[in-house]
C-alpha cells in the first residue's frame, strides 16, 4: 500500500511540474496555448514518472544486493 501511495505522489509531482513548465512556455504565445501546453505538460510529466519509477526500484535493488554481497 505504501508503494502505491508513493507511486501516486511521484506521478502527481511530475504531472504538476510538467503542467507548470508547459503552461509557462505556452503562456509566451497566448492564453489558449498556455492551457493546452499545460495539459500536454501534465501528460508528459505523468508518463515520465511511470518510466522513472521502475529505474529507481532497480537501483535500490542493485544497491541492496551489493550490500548483501559485502556482508558475506
């Protein structure tokens, strides 16, 4: 359950960051572009969060295995 919550929070953080960046860049063009770019930015941010999560889990598992080998 803890992992699901962490995954959801990470996805929300990346989506919020993507929306902020997209909205800022789109705002340079106009109001309609800002809202559209914010939506795309949120989608891209959430997608990146889905890809980053497994990489972090793999790194943690690799470090744990290294620590176990060193203890032996």
